[in-house]
C-alpha cells in the first residue's frame, strides 16, 4: 500500500506547464473519446456510400475504372500522405487515448 500511496502522491503533486498532472492525463482520454465518436460516424457514412456506389456502378451509371484515379493520386497523393503523417504524429499515443478511442467508438 505504501507504493500505491507514493505513486498517487507523485501523480497529484507538482504541475506540468502550470496544469495539474491529472488534467494533463485527461486530455488524451477526451481526444480519444472524440476520435472514436467520429470514426464510428465516418464508418457508417462510408458503408452507406459504398453501397450506393456499388448499386450505381451495377446499373451502369458510374464507371469504376482506376485510370481516372491515377491522375488524382499523382497530383494529390504526396500532399495527402504528408498531412496524414503530421496528424498521426500529433495524436497522443497513450493508454488514455486508446481507452478513450475504444469508449468513443462503443458509446458513440
């Protein structure tokens, strides 16, 4: 029990850039909750869009050729990858973020 008391005292004492450590630990959890919520909403929209595209493609109103996508990939691909790497680099990769991501996905 002495170890647990010492750990809790260490966590609650001091500050990080003027904020208490518990507040700093809550920030990744809240970011994970928000990200999980938006991922779940995005997946719902993506599934609906995929079904609509498949139906329209089956009826012949839309062509699923990859030739038109190659030009877009060449033009916007490097920029999209650059911003994706920056976004992933900014996300806090911690246990609190992962727990928040799971909770946001399940509860959202």
